[in-house]
C-alpha cells in the first residue's frame, strides 16, 4: 500500500478537477449528445418540409437561384440535401462585405423555403462548444472544460486499485452514497475510451485557437503559410481567360457519377469572373472516419479541367483528421450513431452523478463536523439542480416552443431560443429558492410532464407516423420515465 | 530515494490544518493550469520546429504530444510531494523545450 498517498492525491484531484468544470461539462454532454442527430432534430422541427429529396434537382435549383440573386458575387457556396437532411442552403459573398449572405430554398421547387424558421439541431450543436456566450469566450471555456475533463479522467482512473474488478461492481445497498458511486464508476469505465477520445479530439479540433504556438514558432522562423498557386490562368495563351464553364454542367456530371446515395453535399465556387476561378464539389459523408479523407473534386472554372490537389498527408494530419472525424461521427451509419448517442448519454449520466456525489460526500462531512462549508454546499447543490434537471427542461421547452410559436411569426427562430433561456432562468431561480429535496422532486416532475407531453404535442401539431418521429417519441418517453422515477423516489422515501 | 513507508497525502485533514496549506494548493493550481499550458505551448513549438514537416503537417503533429504534456503536467502538479516540486517538475521539461526552440530559431540552418 505504498501508493496510498498517490491514490489519495488523485482522489482529491478528481474531486476538484471534476467539480469545477462539472456543470459546463454536463451542459456540453447534453447538447453534444443531441448534436449526433443534428439534421434529424431539424427535420423533426420542420415537419412540413419534404423528406429524402434529390441532391441533383436541389443543386440545379440552387445554381439557378444564385445566378439570379448574385450574378456578380465572386464566391458562391451551396449546402445540398443528403440522406439525413432535406435542407438546401445557398451562400454568396459580395465585397466589400466579408459576411456571406444566405437563403434557404425549397429543394423541390427552388423558391425560398416556406418551412417554419428554426435553428433546429444547429442550436444544440452551437451550444455544445459556444455555450451561448459571445465569441470566443464559449469556445475557450469549452476547451478548458475538455482539458479539465481529461485530468479528471486520468485522476479518476488512478483512484482505482482494481479498475477491471470495479468495472463490474454494482452494490445494491441501502447505504446512501454507494449506488451513486457505483453508477458513476460503471458509466465512467464502460465508455472510458470514448470520453478520452471525445475530450482529446475536442482540443485537437480547436488547435488553431487553443494551441496556436506551433504555427507562431514556424512563422517566426520565416515559414509563412504557403499561398496556393493560382491555377487555370493561361498567360498569353489562346482560349478564354475568365470562367465560362457551366457550374451546372460540372455539378450534374459529378452528381450523376457519384449517384444519389452519396451525392454532392457541397458546391463551392471561388474567384468567379477571374482567371483563377475554381469549382469544388464535396461528396456526402459515409466513407472513411477521417475528415481529411473526404472525397473532393476541384475544377478550374476557366477550362473545366480537374485540378490535382496537392497531397496533404503525414502522420499528424492523418491522426488529426481521424480525431476530428471521430468527434463529429458523421461517418457513422444509423446504428453506430445510435451507439455514439448512448455513450454520450452515459457521459451525461457520469457527469450528473459525479456532481451529485460531491454533495452527498459533503453532506456526510457537514453532519459529522458541523463546521463551515455550508455556503459551498448550498451553491453546489442548487447549481446541480439548475443544470442536471433545469437544462433538460429548458431543452424540452425548445421543442415545445417549436410547435407553439406561430409558424409565420417574424423572428420565431429566435423565440425558440428565448424559450430555452427563459425556462432555464426560471428553473435556476426555482432551484435556488426551494429546499434541495423539493427542488429536485419538483423539477423531476416538471421534466416528466415536459418530455412525456412532447410526442403527443408532435402528433397534434403536424408530426408524421414514421421512423423519425417514432424514434424521437421513444427518446422523449424514456427521458420522461427517468424523470418520473426520480420524482417518485424522492416523494416516497420520507425526508432525508 | 523513495522509501517503502506510506507517503501521507498532501491533502489529508492533517495537511489541511498546517499553515500555508491554502497557498500551497493555490500554487499547485497555478502550476497545473498556467504551467501546464505553458509547457504544452513550448512542446508544440519545439515539436513543430523539430519535425521539419510542411506547416500544416507540423502544426497538426505538434498539438498531439503537447496536449498529453499539458494533462500530464496538471496531474503531476497535484501528485508531487510539494508545491515546489510541482513547479520544478513542469519547469524542467519546459526548459528543455525552450532550449530546443531557441537553438533551432537562432543556430540551426
């Protein structure tokens, strides 16, 4: 037992490296897990939008639209529907404006989309790394939370003498803290590689912001970023010197070549009207894990000839691209994606039980010692309620608002977000003014009603009988059942 | 030399009662966060310069060990027997990376 000191130090570190970012991590786990189904959430939130549309038809509509509204814009970009989304978005940039203008189109008719305006799944995706904070604060906080999480994972593993044995240990006792601890351990250990990879890859994704020092050192040495050589310009040669190639033609040919199953997902046209104009087509996800393995075809818009892309390879980019692709999980088929979702849900449970454990442990100490630390207990226990039950209730409010805010209301997409903020503020206030136990019980009860009602609301307001809506109903009912169990357990046993 | 006798935890109840405990923990926390990040930054810069790879590849490669160094430093900061050792254990590898950076920037061709 000569490593007792080490294990005690790691236990101490695990407690604090886990608690400090705990609430942020919980929020990131909730919204990040939802983000695995980002396009599906958008589809649920736009039940009037068409499903499974042709990328080929949509792309032709988009190009026609851009030719009409932005004939002179030097940059065009089009995001096309695929197997998971029917969204068709066009973007264009007209100097001196640096911001892109955009429009959402009906993928079948080509006119401006008439589906209700919503951020859909994008809200959860943005939240999970921007935290609804002004740029770049949310990203920095999310990065530090990821770094803390890695420290908490390492120290958490180090506290265990027998990791494998503890993995299968679940004590069903009446002892207050034991089941929580076991549940925390089981959720932590079962998906441990997933947590390590998801936190590590999060930091790799933000290398440019979080760890820019390698680039700065190289720049200081005089290795300025290489500018890609302008291709396609034929100095003094015959033939056209500006882009005359039909984007539509190149797109249509490629889309037919790639097939509907994994068609073109994105079209980028750059430097339009100049000799360096290019057309880039990106194929829909579904191939390799790595983002760098994306299938991309680039053409000169002057000659129509394909442009050979400089091979960007090397172990660093290979590993980095794999980690980025793993983090987004866009490569995954529905079954694998569901598995990722389940591991995300386990991570949510791990952070939630970890936060609860801090208060359970502290409560024992408070009752035995009777000294200071009551303020810390009060703050942590109420923040726990505001995040662990308050945030999911606020997320349920997002879906409720989606169906209750009138479809034609101006700025309705913002009102869906406001519904989240207002609901979260109310749950937080409730958490801080109510006694701890009542706070949990009442929020669990509200959560049960809020989630349990969503499938019924869906059916009453345009939901369809299909796999997507059935899947959402299953998840909503599961969350409602979990909340209901929590509320029931807290009201059955007499006051602790 | 490490002995076989059990090392007392630097965070035990007895340790908490000692004067200077709070300052020592604050010092470790600073070593773990600021020290750990500085070590990672120097590691990234040194590895990128050493790799001799093209810019994109060098940056992508260098961040991988840098993040490991950051987490290791943070764990070490609270593992070390004292706050002073915590700082020394981070400063030593940081100095090595610093020397590598200065060497390559100023003396290598």
